């Protein structure tokens, strides 16, 4: 794990997983001092090293002069998702990503889900990005606050959520109804597909409603993480207006 926000978030929430923290030896700013203090408070070793040594441990990564070696987090699946449903309120909000393989997009979606107070993000186990160090860095600490549920069969999980009272809304460029015409009250799952391929057929069939994000005629599509931001914040806007 690397990057200031990702390492700090892990030290704040799950310090027991961290084995050692590596800090570039010329980093002395206040935020780094706070991180070192967090590590020391939990008895975690902090090792200073030259930039070239950090580069060797994390080849090709923009580590910001900070990294941590940690035990892997427990993977959450459909059973974990189902077990948490009873604790969520009537305005529960989930984001499901169908076949999004770019870790930068997954990290950005997690960060947005955290910003709007979503209860979790759902992805398939296969042919989709999981919790990599890049995802954690891009998510800027969101991974420690928004659970990622990795499920074997996304369509089946969506049907389970529908049976539990959630409405399943798909973002689809070919839908006839606009996002801004949709009622976004009550427990919702937003489902977004990968750029290019979009939502798979079985995922589309699991949706109660599919809506489109109106675009200028010159624009063909949005990046999936941008689309997630649009639909999640429109949901939040409607709910704040209603309140």
C-alpha cells in the first residue's frame, strides 16, 4: 500500500494489519509527522529509506515517498452484504460496477461513494478490478470507509437486493428516460457498466429502471467514474432537497 492518504487511513482504522511503514528519508512535513506518530502509537516500525529504495520496492508507482506493508483485508462477498442490510436505513445507497477493470476508475468510484455517504460498492469477482494498491491510492482513504463487496454473480446479487426492497437503477446511454426525470428516493442501487461495453444483458434485466445522463450531442459518453459521480450526486441532491 502506498500514498499518504491510503497509508494514513489504514493506520487510523486497521493498524493491526500494518507490519511496517516505509518513509522517504527527506519527508518532514506535518502530515508525515502525524502518520509516523500514528504508527508509533500502535507499535508499528517506521523505516526511513532513500527514494531509490522505495522506487525499487514499488516499481513504476507514484508512492509519494510513503508506503506500508500490510496483511490483506478480509474479502467481503454476497453473504456479508446480505448480513448488513438490516442495519441500513430507508435511504440506503449502493453502487454496483459491471465489469469495470481499470483500477483507477474503481478507486475514483470508491472515493465518490464515500463522499456521498453510500453504504458500499459491489463488483464481480471475475473480470473486474479488485482492491489493488493502485485502487487504494486513487481512493484516497475511501477503501477503509466504504466496503467493497466482491460477488460471484452480479445479476443474482442485484435480484437479492431487489427482493430486500432496493430499487435497481441502471445508467444506460440508450435508455429513453433522463436521470433528471427519475425519482431517486428510497433504498437504491445504481448500476454502471464498463466504458464501451456498458451493462451486460443479465445485468440490464436485473434493473427496475434504466436512465440516461443527458449529454451534449458532440459527446459520446462519460468515463465510468465521472458517470458514477453524476448519478450519485444527483441522488444526494434530490434527497437533500426533499429533506
